[in-house]
C-alpha cells in the first residue's frame, strides 16, 4: 500500500485527494478537500494570471503540502488544467508550485496537461464504480475554463474533446448583470453552442447509454435537484437526476440574483457568481444528449480527475 496525493488546480478551484492505493490500483480515501481560489480570474481577457490569484493559490497549496507531510504522503502529482494552458506568465506559477511540492517529494513539479489527458483522467476516476451494463459512458467534466467530453467503456476512452468554455470563462465573457439579462443569456448560449458543435463533431455521443457529470457545477446542481439542505457528498455520489428535474434547477439558477443563490444551503460561496454560467452549459448539454442519445437522466459522480490522478501514481 502506498500513500499518494493528487492535486487538481483548475480555473476556479484547487482540490486535494490523499489516498492509499494498492497494487491493483484500488483507492482508499484518507482526505479530500476543495478550496475556491479563482486562479483563472481575468485570464480570458488578459492572457495572464493575476498576482492576487497566484497568491490565493499559493496559500491553499501551502496548506495542502503541510497536510501531505503530516499524513506521510510518499508520492504526489499535481496537474494544472485550462487556465494554465492559456497564460503568458505561467513560469511564476510553476516556480511557486515547485517550491511547495518539493517539500513533500524532492523534484516534484506541477504539470500542465492537455485537454485529451484531462479527459482520460476524468473518465478513469468517474466510471470506476459504475456497472459495465450501463456502457458506453459519456463523461462530462465541466470546469471553470473548459468542458471535457469523453466517451468510452471499461476498455478505455474511445473519443474525447476539450471545449474552451466553462463556468468562469462564460461568466466573464457574457454574464455581466445580476441577474443576467436576456441578451447576455442569449450570447452565452450562442457561445456554448458554438463550442459544443465542435465537441459533437469529435465525440459520438449518440452511442452513449449513460451520462456521467463530474466536478462542482454538476455536484451542486445534484444537491439542489435532490433538495438537500446542505452539501452532502455521500448523498450526491452516484445519485441520479432526471433531466426534467435538472432543467428546472438550471433555469431557476440562471434567473436568480446572486443574493438568492448564496442563500441556497448546498451552494459554496465560491460558486455563487459562476453557477449561472455553468447552468447554461448544462442546459445545452441536456438538450443535445436528450436529442442525440435519448438519455433521460444524469448520473453524478464525486469521483473525477482527482481519482484518475491518484490512480496514475500506483
């Protein structure tokens, strides 16, 4: 048994999974944690990380590395996704991560992964507990800066595509009012549809039998769809949401002012301003998956790219 740490640094959040992994690649969770750091703040407009965003990320990662050391982590892997692919000053970010990760495992550095690699890791983490009778799976990882769509089965990934649209990027680009205006929502839908058109050229979603959603937008929507008073990962993990109910939740969130979103029990404060953008992406996916594949429900997984990263350390 080896104790490993996986860190996923995305556009909106930085997340940690510490697990024990056996020779067969089975994980036993020791600790999971998520912090909203909004590393991708303004990246779509400026093309670089804001100093305050790097500092927020440094503070979170410093806490994570201290926890890794206290829990006896032997191997660590940190990946950076959409935001880190797009910036001109990423050397500053990577110098900071190398300094901190090196205190756990000398020589450890963060790595930028491609959309294809991100999709494969998300798929591996998401479908490990699902019944093969429900294959093929289409897994969607909706992040802050990008949305990965991947189809596959127990033998692996068959096709994937990373679309440059996510809840933070879409919000910063289109949704400026509180609540967003009809014109802003229309512009956001147009942007999403343009990106998804490219997705569906590359990924034959019509072959899928089961839709699996991972990451914070999907898990938050599931909590609201199930009318939970507080966010409960155990109740959310592998739960099923009829697409009709999912559409009710997304429509309500898009129309809500931020003050009403913030008052919802399962809503993390760091998602309040971007959950409307994420909901627009999900609404468009609902429309497409229903029409193309006849899918009627969403399966929501709490296991995702973090689990895939941890499995890769065996």
